[in-house]
């Protein structure tokens, strides 16, 4: 069953198949955990949010309408839970304004080819601000489209493009400093 698409696995989850839920959990929990940790500093709280997200996936699998990819639907649930957790903690997450700016930064392939050392790249990503880090992580480490990232972040695609453009420039600067 591990070769099945997320959509097919989710259909089996909706039918109450616990082994399908395990597959979905194994596929997505690590990425969800990294994503949630961008919103919530406490690793235990972040793990709780991931588990709450997966419980919601289990409970609401039958209501999935397929208007987005299963992965982006799950990340949206996780984002909302993380935002709720932060609100309860009286911490506010601010979004950047939507500014349409052409992306003249190098593409991800050029960045990765220029600096083969993945540890250095990860260290520089860790230095990014929350919104920049989240956009880079979802787009390049979780391989989501800008549209999917925008859905998860609940903001316009232009905002995501701007965040990624700025984040790539910051990454290039960081990587050139450590070269």
C-alpha cells in the first residue's frame, strides 16, 4: 500500500483503515514537524500540534473534497493548529505585506549547486526569519508549489514569491559569508 498516492491512502483512511493512517503518518509527520517548529519554538508543543493534526486528518478524511493536494490540506490543518496554539499563548505571528517584486534571485538549483554542503545550507536556513524559513522549507524541502505554500500560509501567491525571493537572497549572503 506504500506505493499508493496520498489521495488513495486518504480514501482508505476515510474507510477506517488504520494501516493507511500509519502510511500517511509515516510519509508526512517528519515534514509536518519541521513545518510546525517554524511556528512553535517548543518542540514538545510542536509535536503535540503534529499529533492533533493527524487526529484531525483521521477524523475528517471522509470530508476531504480534493480541491487541493492531500499534503497541502494536511499542512493547512497544521498551520491553523499552530496559529491557534500561538494565540492561546498570546504570541502573534505577523505576515509581511504583499509586494509584487520580480524574482531576480538565483533559482534553487543554482544555490544548491554553488554550495554542495547541505549542512551549511541547513544552518543558513535556520537563521532565516519565521515567514522566510517556512516558505523556503515548504517550497524546496517539502517540494510544494508556490500556490500550495500560499494556501497553507493563507496568503496571496505574490507574498510567497516575495518571501522566497528575499529568503534566497539572504541564503546566498549567508552561504557566501561561510564560504
